[in-house]
C-alpha cells in the first residue's frame, strides 16, 4: 500500500470517527442528567416521578431480588419494597459510566448507596448495569440489573 493510499484511508477513518465521538459527549451528559434527576426524585420520596426514568413499556425488565417485567410490575415492586420515606432513605450514585452501543442504546454502570435508619431497613449498597434507550421523551431505562451487596460483617474482637 503506497503512502497516498494510507493517508487517504486514515482520513476516511478519521472522518467516520469524529461524528461518533462528538455524539457520545451529549449522550453521556443527557444520560447522566437523567440518572441524577432520578436520584432527586427518589430523595423527594416520589416513586412515581422516579419511575419516569424508566420507559413506560411492557417490554422493560428489572432484575433485583426478583425479576419484574413491564413498567407496571416494576413500579409495583418499588412501591412494595420502598413504600415509605424511611424505607426509601437517601439515594446516591457514584462511579457512573456510560457506554454507547449505537445511536439509540447505551449502557450505564455504577454504584448505589442507600442511607437509611435501622427502622427503614439499614443502609444498602450495590452495583447496577442499565440499558438505556433514546426515546422521543429522552433517555429511558429499559433493562435494570441491580445487585445489592451483603451488609459488611462486624469485625470480631
């Protein structure tokens, strides 16, 4: 392959990558904004507003302590497990990372921490892997696999 051909191929590859890379930054910001809004909704103890971060569809899948299929079942699962402000506590996310899959779908991974009183169920920590879809209403969660870590064991004297 001669030098001119290599330069031409390099320019084509660069031309194809630049729009993809520049499109990732707005998607990353929009997805993280959706995630932070869901935290605000949770911390206001508004499960219905929090649930709007999910796509209102019978096709969504939530995997936690049990598998919930569809929007209505997912909302019912949240309300059954976190039906009071004490059980909801205060939510925070860290280590948020987005990974675009294409222009319509991306994954989001991160760590969650739920600060609660003993009466509310105690603190909880875990990790999540979400698949989000870009819809006319913005980025929405369509798959949620959340894993709660076991509570730390008390140190033995």
